[in-house]
């Protein structure tokens, strides 16, 4: 038996991920693209942004694309484009980046936080249906961690209803549902080009749609320098000012993303194959439960989180598991999203106009999203994005996880020695009940 590194054994992982497992965020072609723009003094205005928009629309299968300075701005443009008005309700996940919901507040809308499916981590279609009202204007779904939502069931729920669907595709470049890429499935798709994404610009975002109306509305909001190109004559009077917002992306960032787009399909294939190879290697560890992927979905492994079921592992705490994995050299962390329904911004339904009134804000009624809360507490990053042909490194990751099982008794003893056990209240008992439910669901599948 191999002793745990945490308890004095040798580390399982000796190959450096930064050197052998990942690619540079700025490729050599990206550097060349940037230098060309610098040489031409195109560091603010450049038609290279227009060319990238056309290129991305073609890549994703959309008629229109418009780039922004970040993914948050693209989401703001999306809710503006569909005509969101004060008092309109928009169904949103709490288990996502906060901008998926905050974009609604900017225009006086009401984000309706909705729970997730406990196996796929995507919005629960049943909970979406339960939260639909006559005020529902739109649904913003996130293909979380690159995993497409069940769009067939979503369409059934919204059939014959005038409800717009906005896709937050920030984790899911190239992911598909029945061979159609995310971003083409709903009314509008939004992507983040932030530096940690599959397609990185450093900072940036892009909105895609097949609606000319939504495309032109999005430009009106934040890309005033393009207003003169629009067919809507009513927008011409705003040609010098837009609506007072400037969300234009930086051309040097777009130049980086443009080069990365050329390599995206090849890199996605490598990332996906590596992730599946890793999951096959730990499939016998029943206390690590991978994210469920629907049969009609092609996931892109942008972030590799999995559910840690401590009840299948002698009730050893997440804290101890992470210590053990980090000692072996595993790159791991907790999830960190999923409780935005409790955040002050949303509890107070705060926006800029309300904040500057300097009045004590009213607070909305507390809600519970039990699946979101249990997943938030139980998800573990089990691997980084393996972006090169690096089976030797992945094998070492597999070994690190298998060492947990080999040394489970010693790990349990360490956990009891170093963690103070506190009495479990009603919330914890509720979480335990959900864990049992999740265990049953997984067993049936």
C-alpha cells in the first residue's frame, strides 16, 4: 500500500502541470496578432473586432455576433435586447456567476432564483415550471461547467409561451445539444472571454443571436461606434452617444481570442478526451460522483468538478479530503458559487439608482434552494483542464485519488484527530437528507 503524502508518504504527482499539462493562454499566433495591431496603432478602434465577430458567428452557427468588454456586459445587452422592463421576472440560477442574475437588476427586473438538478447542476426544469408566472419575461440558463441543459424539456415547458431564453455559455464553447451548438438553441447566447475561459481574451465577452432586432438592440446599448451601420432608423439619433454606455472590447484582447479560436476545436477534443480518461480511471471510487451529462449533450470540460459523497467514505470531511489531495500534488479547490440568492445585492434587489438613494433597503423574503446549497457544499475540483497529451500526468492524478481509498482508515483517524465535531442542526440534517436522496438517484442511474 502507498502511504498518503499527508501522512509522510511520497507524493503521487511529480509531473508539473504548468509545464506539461496546459497551454499558454496567449499563443504564439496571439502574440503576433497583438504586435500587428500595435504596429498599426490600433489599440482602441480596429476593424479586427468586426472580423472576429464574423468569424465567431460562423464558428458557432449564428447569423450575428457582437463583442463586448466582458461577459457581464454581454448579459446586460441580452436582457436589454429582449426589452426587459421594470417588474418583469426572469428565472435565473443561483448556481452560476453572479452576473447571470445581476444583469436583470440593472433594468428593474426581478431575478427569480430557481434551484438546480442535483445530478447535472443545471437549472431544474421542474423548478423552472413551478416558478413560471404571468410576469415571466425570460429564462437565463447557464450550461454549467460546459454541460448543456436538457433543451428538449426546456422547450416543452416554454412551448406556446412568450418567454425568451438567454443562454449563458461562458463555460461551454463548442458544447452541443443534438449537434446544435449552445448559443444557437435559445434567443440569445452570451459568452465570457475572461482569461480563465476556454476561449480567452484576458477580458471580453460576445453575444450571439439569429435575431436582427436583438443584434441591433445590443449594439445600441453598448457599442455606439457601430450604430451608424444599423438598419433601424430610430437608432440613428444616438449615433454619437449610444445610450450612454461604452462596452467596446479592447482590440488587443480580441486579437488574442481570435488566435485562440483557430485552435479551439483541437484543444476541446484534447481536453475532453483527457477528462474522460481521468474519469474512467477513478470510476470505481463511488464517493466521487461526476457531473451527469444528458445523452443528447456533448459537454466541453471547461471546469472539472465532481460531487464528494462523504457518506460513502466513512463521513470524512471535505476539509481533510482536500488536505490529502493537495499533499499528493492535486490542483483542487471548492466550488464557491451557488448561494447568490443569499447575497445582499439580491436580498435587497439593489441597483445603482436604489443604492444612491441612501435609504435603508427593504429585503426580499428568504428562499431556500436546497439542491444548490448541497452542491455548493459538496463539489470538489478534481482536476484542472488537461490541455496536452499528458496521460502520464493524468495517471498520477488517478493514483492520487486511489490512494485515498487505499488509506481510508488512516485518513479517517486523521480527520477525527484534526477536525472538531460540532452538533448538527436542522440545516445540516436537511443537507444530509438531500445527500441520501442524491445517493439514491445516482444508484438508480
